[in-house]
């Protein structure tokens, strides 16, 4: 017995939303970054679920692409974060507001 | 076919179709390798030259492909993931030009700031390749890959000036928001896949043509998220908020390049997705695009009025330009599409040229970007001032420049589609636009501030000079004789 | 010699052009002589044309000459051309004749004025314009002359431009005239829209079947023009101020010629006036009232030229009365005789002013008959003429009008007769104060310096012609000043012969018949009534003279006879200045400051401020906090999603 | 049908493009001239404008009388994708506007003193000339719009760089305001083209094609008419869209003021005839009361506001609003006289107003102030200047014998035939204009010099200044005394326009306008 695909879809949607809201409410840059990863993986979960529902393996192969991209993002993102917050104890996004208006 | 049930078939790869991308990526890898293997210092300007040459090569390849397409007709390749058509080649040309001009502007900048090195150019070429993949993509996942390649390279470029705090801030903001929007886009891809069973644009289109969906919520949701993701890239309001900050904070040549390439690629993806895959759902996306266009036009123009920093001003003005391109898109017609393409082509020259001037005037430290820094420029550097004036006036839409034709083209499309309010809004935003462009022009031609003792004059190095000449020549020459580029943009849609 | 007609117009024009472009080379007196010669030549040409016309039989005494097509637009075709008929040639004759004399006079009068040449430039241009006015064969070319004389009038009134009063008076004259011209122009529009032409012959031959309303409108609009030009009520206020100009100008333009253009126009348009009896009545009444009102004001003026100015207005009122009574012949007769004696009065007054070093106040004159015998003698002739004493011309012409007025309405006649009384009164007062009694000018001018006050003919410090060569005692001017006086005096004596009301000697009436038709009411009056009316006015005139002599002889201080109301012209100037200058000025300032600046430009700038304000407000959304940006993106996403999903499933 | 003659008129080259391109080429040449050679720059500027004048006069001389249609027409496909062609032609309505433009530019370039950077000044002036000439000659809506808009940047620079103290506000206001007006025209133009295209199947911006098409319904036509009218109303400017004018006119350098007053406003009034009336006859008839009212109100309003101004240039600037209101009233009478006279008045007004601003520039240069209260008594010190000034003043005031009267009378007569009361209201202007101009003249030239004026050394007109103003005075007299050759060329085209309006709407002016006698 397997669960109906829609459960996975809903779960993915919830994860996506949690990621999105997390991004909006958290000030720590690293946490924000993790929220984005959460969103990406929610998308991955959706892909896989649809792949199963549609009986099409293409969707699952797409996940690999996404994982690679996410990894690249991690590298660059962390690099940027490190470059900025090298000399700091905490890393909050709100400290960056020189550019505005 | 990427995959077929029961067996893995290696698709046929037509290398010429992705030759420009391959050239840029190849050169990028070679440069990186050579630079890291050798410990000797390289002559100044070498990397810029190599990059420009690579850009020229990719331009040649794109032009060759364009002619091929003209004579043989369009097709898809690599399992249908890549489209070889006038549209693709059009954007390949535009992006190659952006690479060439961007490299030429950057050369002087990097040397001046003591940042010269291969990394910058490698990143630029990689990002260009990503942008190109976005443009030629006939598959949502390829769009995504191109988008990410482009974006990740740009995140780094934005923070390239390690000495400036603004640069870091720009990079981080761009990164956080860019990733956020990428995630949204990806989720949109997933939903679309779920609703139609494919990520291939042509197949999505065919599916929509062949089936009537009873419950299309997933599909519509996916489409909405796709629009958001790409709307972010083109800095459509309300997804624009990153762009002023990033434009201001990034090293100026990056800003110019980014404004041209990222916007072109974003629109390439958006237009292709909406027309090719969702052309039949026009009724669903047209209102959204119309509203986006309207809001983008107004916010861009109105906010530019109150700016005192030239880069921010140009950032908002580029938001306004995005609004114009969206006007063409909102017409949802062939004329509108070619209008949008035309606009992007001429915009590339205007914006890189403009930021070229801004780079010069920023001088060492890349910090003199207040509008007051432009006072009396005409006296000190009449040619630079004249070129800047020309490019700004062209952006304002003065006749006999490509800038006017671009605006005309999209507005004509809007009128033809009977969206009169949007057309009027667009042209009124151009009126507001004229205000801030003219303000800068007049500042250049007024007397310099007495207090501003100029330690450093505005230099005009040959690379940037070439860019300025090219940009202004293009702007005026094709403003006078627009036939060739109008045809070019027109063909890009006919062969679609 | 009908072919001499172009020369009438061309000679003054050529004089004008030559003086404009090479006046400096000619030098001072030569320029004046050239101008005089041009006008004299014009007079000769007029005589030749007149002789030629006399040679035609009376039915064919109308010759049209077209010189070139001026304005051709569709159905609107206007030529530059002349209509030589008894009316126009009569006008041309007396205009060129009087002009010649006044040109001559001016050569001496304006001597040593730094703008001597310019004066003659203007004068020649004036003569050309006046001739165009009277000779034209169409309304529009007449209008050209009409406005041309107005312009010259402006230039000449403001001739001594460094005096603010002169400058303002010139401007006032032009603008008040323009108010009348506005009516003229509308009349032309109306005429064209009904008849499709502006040629006199064309218009008058297309009058069949026009409505009475149209005719009345045209007549009254033309009257508006005439009222402006001829300084009738209610547009009379400019003429007294026009006395700021040099005295020859007052004589020529503001007495003899230009101001009579209104009467000429009415006479010219008589075929239209005939269609509208109500207009005729209005014209007659207007003329009568103006005659009376101006005469009362003239009784209380001190400035010699202002007395004459009001007198001119009053006399012009007579002419309008004549026109209104359809006595065009009489009106023209009075126009001509008035030109003689009024020009004479002004020139003689100029001679006085000249002699007294720019004194114009009669209260500072007196006893001049002894030192200025020629002036006094000729002045006396004119005085009797204007007062209506036979056999001088004024008697005959005025009575012709009064007789016609009686035919029209005894009330009008009565007003006219009262005016006769007043005319005789104020002219006698003028005569007495100026030429008799003790000489007040010696005492009034201690140290020989010009008196301060309103009456300076020239600004202090500038010498006037004829003064540099003598000091102290006033004396007569040179012959070129006295000859015109004597000639005009002679004409004032014999001018009556033009049109005597008995023995079928009404030459002028008969002469004009082909133009205006035989309309004179005199013809319908019995001989007894005629004589009775003549005698009645004569008695009235004589009693006016007697009254003035009794009141003013050796007694020049009589403020009780000069009520402020009259001295100030019924406060009309104050009224106009309050309504138009102050009121209009206030409105203009309101429009400029409030409407234009605040409302209209305010809206424009407001739109700009709105854009800027919008920018300032929207700018606040760009906080610089990346999370806020993300929130914006998320919100946008939600809205778009919401919109899309709202379309789902349908 | 509108007859079109492509005959070259005997010129060895296409004359109309030459007229447009000559100043443009010179402008570009000037750009590459070395900066340190002001004399050379001036020579090039004056020379090029004189060459253009020669070409334009030759064209006007060879212009065939009695032809209602377009002559010397050249047409090249330009942007086929848009249905745009490079099509130039001239008819009776434009021929003298071209000629007077070509006359005024050399005067405006050579007459007033140029400030700093003569090279840039000359270049902008010549570019402006090319744009103006191009606007008058374009027979393609798109091309017209391009040229029409191209007038803005040069004028903007002329005001903004060479103007008086408050120039940058004035320059931007000028640009933005007029740009906003033409923005609406662009939309209307596009809408017209596409609506016509839906009926004919061909997208074309060709003026003649769109004039003859007449597929627009009357309701939409009215909207499009207003779109076009917006651009022209701002440009002319018609009350209440005029407030940019005093600012621009006051701040502009003398040459710029001359061109503004002499040429640029003609673009607006020309546009009303060529585009508003010809393209939208129905709307023109329907909306004539609106235009007439705006014109008539503007006349009274302009003069009333002018009379209380204390700045000489500002005062005269307001009279422009009024004078141009008269032209609007004339044109929308929609009679031969109205349109012919209106066109004639554009020529007159261009000449007279350019001369007026040239003279004002001379006065202001001499006295170093624009304030009327600081002037006075100039006539004694500069009699020639005063004499020329009074001639020009009288011309503008409309004294017969000079040019202003002919145009004004004819066009108001024309309007009187169809819209009686508006013509009457407009005629009030003849009183008010006398009031304003004589008041201005009095304050500048009459009386005694004020303390300020007396303290400045003042010379009368020099030979250079006389030479600059002489051709204008000559034209003022010629146009007033012998207008026939001009009308003979204007009339057929004006009649064509009126007939076109009549054909489309069935409303013809009264027969008397065309010469029928009762």
C-alpha cells in the first residue's frame, strides 16, 4: 500500500511555505540560506512525486540537476557569507542596509 | 529524448547549435587553467582581450547560426531541449555583444582598481554562457540551469570588489533574493511538470493544445511561479527591490553587464516560456503581465526621479525599461514580441555604454556616483559628456535614436492590441523618464561646483572609448537606418 | 486728367519713403520743404482730377481705378484702388489743401526740433493714409487708411515722447480708436458675409433684399468706428489728451482731417444707413448730445488747446447730427468749413503758444492782440466763423445742419441751437481771455523761465523752433507761419459760397448728389421757415457772444463760471480710468497672479510635484533590509498566485 | 484625392531632402570642429543656414502656383516593417512655412550676440533647423513625429545652456511639457494607423493614405483628434497649456527666443491644419467649438495677463498665447479664408515675432535688464532701434499695410462666416494687443531713462544688427503690401483642405466664401 501522491504534494507545499516564511522572518543569514535549501528540496519532492504519479522517470532525473545546482549555490553563498561576516560573531542580514532608497 | 522508458538513449548532440556557449565556457576553462598553472604575471589587458575575442567568436558563431536558421528553418536539438531558431540566435547575438562590451569596459576598471585578474572574466564568460542557455532553452529545466549558471556567477561578480562594503552587501542581497526566486521558479517548474507531464516547452504547448484540463489549478499555480521567478530576473515590480541596491553596490562594469545580460536572459526565458509553452493560456497570463508592466513602468520612472546617485538612478530607469519590454510582452502578439526583442537589443548598447561612462566618472575607488559629480563634465571631457548625453537622451526616447524606436515599437504593439491605457501609461512614464535623464544632461553642461577640487581627472582609456563609440554609433546609426535591426528582431519571431 | 489720380496717393507716399531713408542726407529745412512739396503736388493732382470729374456729366462722375489686387483668398478679393467721385475728390481736395498749409506752417514751427525730419516723415505718411482713406474704392483699403491715420496720430501725439503725458496720450488715442475699429472690423465681416465683397460699388449694388437687422447692425458697427475716430460720445476722451502733440498736428489731424473721417465713413456708407432709419436716429441723437456735452465742457477749460479740442468734438457732433438727418451734403459742408476755421484756430493758437514760449493757459495770456496782430486778426475771423456769424462759412454750414435737424426733429434742432449759444460763448471767452485785456503773461512769467505746470508745450530745457532768435517780447512768426493763417482766414470768409442755401446755389449738395442721393431735408422746407431758422440761430449766436463778453471782459477770474464738473469733463476720464485701468488692471493682476500662477501653472507644477512626491513615498519601501525585499517578492507571488488560482477550475 | 507631383522642379537633386539634410550635415560637421575656432564655427553655422535658405527659396520660387496638392514629393521606403517611409513633400500650406523657417534661422544664428561655446550653439541651432524643416516637409506621420520630437533636445540645450539665470527649470519644463503633449499624439497616431489598417489591410504611416482613408468613426475620431490636438495645443501653445511658454521664452537666449516664437509655434498651428483637420474632418467640425473657445479665451486671457507683467520678455511671451489663439480661431472656422489666412498669419507671425524677440534681445543686451521698470527713454538714445521696434510692434498689433493685419483679418473673416461669435470675441484681441504692445513700447522707449538705464552706455543699432533685422522688416512690409503671390500659392491647398472637410462631413462653409454672390 502506498499513500496517495497528493499527500506528498501537500507536504512539499508545506515545506516550501515553511522555507519561504522562514526566509522572511529569520535574521540569521545562514538560517535564511537553509530555508532556501528547504524550498529547493520541497520542489525536488514535488518533482519526484509527480514523476511517480505520471509514471515518468524524467521528473526524477531532474532532481539530480537541482541537487547539483543547489550544491553550487551553497558554495558560492557560503563564500559570500564568509567574506562578509569573517570578522563578526553573528551574521544577521539586517546589518546590511547601506544601500537603500 | 532525455530518457525513454526501458532504456537510456544518448541523444544526438548538435554541437554547432550550442557553439557560442561552448566557446565561452571553453575559453573560460582554458583561462582559468592557464592562469592557475602559470605563476608569471600576465600582461595587463590580456584577459580582457581574450574575453572580448571569445565574445566575438561567439558572436560570429551566433551570426552564422542565424543565417543557417534563415536558410534552413528552425529546429530543436539535443533531445528537444535546445531550440535552434531565430529567437535563440537573436539572444545569442545580444549576449555576445554584452560580453564584448562588458569586457572592454571592465578592463580599464579592474586595472584602475588593482583588481585585474582572470577570475572576473571567467565568471563573466560563464555567466554569459548561462544566459545563453536560458535563451536557447526549449526545456524548463534547461532554463533553470541557465538561470542558475548566470546567477551564481553574477553573485560573485557583484561582490567582486572586496574592498567596498557596498559590494558585499550587493552580493549578499542578490544572492539571498536570487536564490529565493530561483526556488520559486523551480517549484513552478515542478508544478508545471506535474500538470502537463513534461518540462519541454514544445511538449507542454502541445499538451495544452491537445487536452482540456478540468482542474488546472496546479498548472496555473506553476505558471504563476514561473512568472515570478523570471520576473525577478528582469526586475519587474514588485520583484525589483534587489536591483537598485545591487546595481549601486556592484562594481560599475558589472552593473552594466548585469543590466544588459541578466535582463536579456531573463526576458529570453520569460518570453519563450510564455509564448512557446503557454501561448494558449494567453488569457491567463496577459492580465498579469499587463499589470506588472504598468506597475513596473510607474515605479521605475517615479523612483528614478528622486535619486541622487547615478547608479541608482540608472537602476530605476532600467526597471522602467523592463516595463517597456513587458509592454511588448503584454501585447501578446508577434509585433509585441519583436518589439520586446528589439528593445532588449538596443537597450544592451545604451545601458553598457552608459555604465561605461559611469565607470569613468566614478574614478579610482568607484565612488563618485553622486549626480553632482557630473557637474561640468562637458567642460572637462566634452566627448564623454556628449556620448553620455546621447545615450541618456536615447534612453529617454529622443527621435532618430534606437531608444525612440524601441519605445515606439512596443507602444505600437500595445496600441495594435488595443491596450490603450497601458500604451498611454508607458509613454507618460517616458515623459517622466525624460525628466531625470535631462537633469543629468543639464548637469553635465552646467558649471562645475566651485568647491570640487579635482584631484583626479576623468580618464578615457581606449577600451572604454571603443565601447562608447560602438554604443553611440549603434544608437544613432540604427536610429537613422533601423531597417536591419528591425528585420533582425522581426525574423527572430517569425521563425519561432 | 483723371490719370493724375495715382499721383494723389503716390506723392505723399514717395515723400514718406524718401524722407525715411535719406532724410538725414537732405538736412533739416530741406526735408520739410520736400514734404510740403509732396503734399502740394498731391493737391495739384487732386485739382486736376477734380477738374476732370467736373468735366463728366453728373451721372458719370464716378471713376474707379484699380491698381493691383491686394488680398485674394477664395471669394474674398480686395484690390488696392480708388473710387474717384464727388465725395472722395472733395475730401481729397480739402485734405491736401489744408495739409499743404499746415506742412508749410510746420517748417517754421518745428524748426530746431531735434526730430524735425521725423515729424515730416510722420506727416507725409499721415497724408497718404488720409488720402487712402477717402479715395479708396473699397472698405478694406479705407480701413488701411483709417488705421494708418490712427497710427500716425499715435506717433505724432507721442512725438515728444520724453514727456510721460504725451506718451500716454498717444497710447490712449490709439487704444480708444481701436475700440471703435473693433466695431468697424466686425462691420466689414458682416458686409462681406452678406454681399461677398467689400468694394463700395459691389456692396451698394447688392443691398437689395438685405434684412433691416443686418443693415442696422452694420450701420451701428460702422458708427462705432466713426465714434472712435471722430471722438464722439462715449469714446471722446482721447481727443483732449491728444493736444499733447505739437500744435500743427492738432490742427491737421485732430481738427481738420482725421477726426472728420468718421463723418466721411458715414457719408460713404449712406446707402446702408438709408436702410435703417433707427440707426439714423441714433446717429443724429448721438451727434446732438455730443455737440452739447462737449460744448459745455469747453466753457470751463483754461488750456487754449483743450478748449479747441472740446470745440472740435462739439463741431463733429454737428456733423453727425447732419448725417443722422441724412443731410450728407450739409455734414460734408460743415466738415470742410470746419477744417478751414478749426485749422486756423489751432494754427493761430500755436502761434500764440509759440510766441509765449509754450504757454497754453489762457489765464496767463491776455492783451495779445497788440503784439500779435496777424494772429489776432485771423483768429477773429475763425472765431466769428465758428460762432456762426454771417457771412463766414461756419454760419452757412452750421445752419445747413440745423435746418436738416429741424426736419428730423425739433428737439435735435433745439439741442443744436443751445450748442450754438455755448459755442459762441466759449469761443468769445477764449477770444477775450487771450487777445484782450491786460497782458498777464509778463507777470506770470517771472525771470522768463517757463512756468511749471501742465501747460508746457515742450519739455523744459528743449528749445522750440522760432525761439532761439528772440528773447522777451512775443512777436509774430515768419511768413511761412502767417501765410497759412491768412489763407485759411480767407477760406473761412468765403467758404460759405460752397453751399449757399438759396437761389439754387447749393453747389456742394448737388455735387454730392450722385454719391448720397438727393436727401437733404432743406429742400422740403419752405423759404419762410428757412429764413426763420437762420435768423433764430443768428440771434442765439449773437447773444452767446454778448454774454461771454459781458462776463469775461476785463475780468478773467471767474471760478464760479468754471464748475469742476465741467472743467473735469464730467469726470469721464476718472470714470474710465477707474473702470478700465484700475478695474481691468486688478482683473489682470488677479489672472496673472492667481489664475495663471497658482491654478494653471500650479497644476502643471503640481503634476511634477506629484511624481516627485510619489517617488519620495515609494522610496520608503526600499528600506535596504533584504528581508523586507523578500517580503515584497513573497507578497507579489501570493497576489499573482491568488489571481491565477481564482481563474482555476472554471 | 490629393494630387501628388513627384516632378523634381528642375533641380538636379531632390530638393526637399536637401533642405532638411543640409543643416543637419552642418550640425554634425560642427561637432567635429576643433573647439578653439569660434570664428570658423560661426562661419560654418551662418554659411549652412544661408545655403539652406538658398535651397528653400529656390524651392519656393519653383513651387507651382495653383496646385492644391503636394509637389517635389520624394518617397523612399524606410522601415518597411512599420509601414514607414521617408516621404517628403510640400504644398501651399507648408511652402512658406518652410521658407520663413529658412529665413529666420540665419537671422537667429547671425543676428544676436552668441555667448560662450559658439560651436555648440551653432550645432544645436542647425539641428533645430533641420528638425523644424523636416517637420514641415514630412508626409509620413512617423517621420513627422520624429522631426517634431527632434526639435526638443536642441531647444532644451539652447535654453538650458545659453539661457538666463533660471534656465534649467525653464528648459526642463519646456521639454517635459511638450514631450507629454506629443506623447498623446503618438498614441493617437498609432491608433489611427492601426484602425485604418484594419480596414485597408495595410499598415502605413503615409499621411496621404491616412488622410484619404477616413475609416475612423466619429466618436473615436474625436478622441484621436484630441490626442493630436494635445500635442499641438501644448506646442502652440493654446490656453490653458501655455505656462511653459513664458518661462521658456524668458529664459531662452535671444536666438532661441526667436526660433521659439518664429518657428516652433508654427509647428503647432501647422500641425492643427495638416493633422487635426485633414486627418479628422468630422472631429474637427464637431470639436471646432472647443478649439475656438480655447483660442478665443486664450486671446483675451493672454493679453490681460501680459499687460501686468513687469518683465519685458515675459510680457511679450504672454502675447504669443493670445496671438496664436487668434490663429487657432482662424483655422477652426474651417473656411478657405480661415485656413489660408491662418497659414498666412503663421508666416507673418513668425517673421514679426522673431523680429520682436531679436529687438528685445538688443534692448535687453544694451540695458542689462529685462525689467520694464528699469527701462525708459530709449527712443532718444537709440532712434533707429526705436523706429524698427515700432514698425514691428505695429505689425504685430495688426496695422494694415503691414503683414499682421492681412493674415488676421482674412482668417477672422473666414471664421466669421461659420462661427460668428467666436470671430467677434477673437477680434477683441485687436484692442488688447494694442494696449499691451504700446504699453510695452512706452515703458521701454518713451519717457526719460530711469536711473538704471541712464547709467548704462547705449549705442544705436550697428550695421550687423541692422543687416539682421532688415530682411525681417522688408518681409513685414512686403507681406502686408503685396500678399497676393503668397496667397496664390496657399489658397489652392487651403481650398483642398476645406473641400476635404466638406466631402467627409457634408458641411461646407457658406457659398460666399468661395465667391458666390447673393
